[in-house]
C-alpha cells in the first residue's frame, strides 16, 4: 500500500472518548448507558453534534441506526462505512463500542480539517442495541440493516419490564424516517478493543480480525411448585431454583469439557416468587454458548437439551427451552482483511491475525458488504466491566489503520 501522510489526532480521539464516557458514568469509572434510554439519547445527540461540526450530514433510519456521511467526489458510489455502538452493558466500560464510533468520528474530523476529498462517500454508523443487554438478541440494528431480521419483529421485542423496543425507540425520538438497509455499502470496517487477552499477551498493537465465532442464545423457563418452606419435606418438593442451579453447573461443565475454545455462560436468573420461606416455583434462566466451530457448538446444544431434560425430570419440573438466537461463524472479506494488514505493516505497528470472540455489528455487515475489523489490546483482556481500559497509543494506532484502510477503499478505482 502507498504510504499516506494523513495522520489522525490521537489526543482528540482520547478526549472524545473521555467526554462520551461522562454520559452514564459510574462511580467505579465505567459506563452504564443501556440502549434506548435517556442516556443513550444524550450520547446520540452529542455524536450528531460532533459530526455536524465536522461537516457531515446525519440521518437516522427506522431502527434508530445513525449515519454520519461525508460526501465523496462521486456521490453515486456506495459509501465506505465504519462504526460501532454507543450502548453499553450495565457494568460497561468506556471503550466497548464507543471506540469504534469515536474512531470513525476521528476519521471524519481528520478529513474535514485537511479538506481531503475521497472518491466514494465516507459514512460513520451508530448501530442500535449492539449489546443485547436490555433487549435480546444482540446487534439488532445491524441485523435489520443486513436483512437478517424484520424491522417489525424486532420492534415488538420487549425488555424484562415488558417495554417494547419500538416504544422505547419512539420515546427517545430516534425512530427515524429512513428505511433500514436495502442500500449498497462499498466496504465496512470496525475498530474495537479486543475484549480478550491475546493481543496484550502477544505484545501486538493491532489485531487483524479474520472473522467471528458462532453463538447460540437460549431462554429456559422451569416450572415447579411454590410450597411452604417449613412444612414441605425435601422429597416432596419441585424446586425450580434447584433445577436452575443444576443446569447452571451443567452449562459450565459443557464449556469446560470443550476448552480452550468453548464459552458457556448463564447471565440472567430470575426466581419467583422471591420469598425466603416459599420453595421457588418458577425460574427464568438465560444460557449462551460460543465456539468457532459450528459442529462443536451443535454438540454443546445437544448436551444442554439432554442434561436439562434429565435434571427437570429428576426434580419434577416442566422445562421449556427456546433457542432465541443462532449466530453462525462468520469469515471476513479477504481484500478488507488485506487492507487492514497492509495498513498495520506500512505504519510499522506490531500486528497479528485474530478471530473475534465477541459479537460485533461488523459480523452482520459481513453478510451484505466486504467487511473486516481492527482490534486493539485492552488491559488484562477485561471487558463488560467498569475497569475496562485501553492505552491511548494503541487506540490511536487502530484509528490510523482504520483511516488508511478506508482511504484505500474509498479511492480505489470504481
Ligand atoms: C457483545 O458484546 C457480545 O456479547 O459479544
Ligand atoms: Mn462492542
Ligand atoms: Mn459489548
């Protein structure tokens, strides 16, 4: 790749990340900015104002996805797009998602201040509900954009308080007029912290992401019988929480049996009726499995179903197990991966190939556009935690690679 002199401003990128992190800041130094809340709206408004100041136009689609566009010399060419999300986990950090959006903003600002024109337009996207913490599944905005789910199906999904996605979107005023998706994207690049320990341990500033692993998400409802905790002998109980406890242990064993690549997690448990002296009669439990190999993920699925049925049978519980999301293993585009690798090499950044353990909007965008991602290390590989941390120099390096890769695609012959 031809070296370019255009350099992003790492200090400005860092300052924007810190400014954004004030919205929903937690006492422990993290961020709690759940999707489609007033805090999400505040962060979106700030992003829009920054983009407009950098000469971009901002539009919003019917899923609340935002697009900041800088016109190209040829406006008919499909945009070269970047972006990520600004919603967070309940115990989120300052960088998950926010980095990818602020890196895109930094690209816009760099182009704006230098007056550099690109052949293809440049767009920076903010995807709605990437996290899947409030509404499941994850990556809803990019999924509808990529035609994986129907807009109305997603808008009807409710959070654990029964609030519909569509109503929450309208309440914050981000149910935009543009149709979601159905337009061509020339290429999509996403910057993200790795959220795992590999780059830090290997002392690499840049991860050239070659694809993402497969996931299956489940919701389990166990129904037993609420009875008196003092009078019901142990052998007469149908304790739904006991069933859940055994399933949670089983889920962990399913993962441990397939180390080092398998991931197995129960993240939400709700027992009812939440009284200390009533045997719990109903439990809602979530399970998620991940693995780079679909065939092994299938074996994990089969083990869960067989073991949960056995446990429910032993305790006398009704078992309802629904797979609510199956996300296939996704390879990225060879040319986009190459553009990222070349940019890292040309700039002299230590880099290596890596597979994403986390879900990302780029994995849905890969279905409709040539796509790749750029990872940078985070401290101790910890993410979805308020202590999540990344180094300014690494964040700047990832953003520089993003700019270089985007420019290469945006100025390539049509
Ligand atoms: C996204 O945050 C994920 O859970 O991978
Ligand atoms: Mn993320
Ligand atoms: Mn996340």
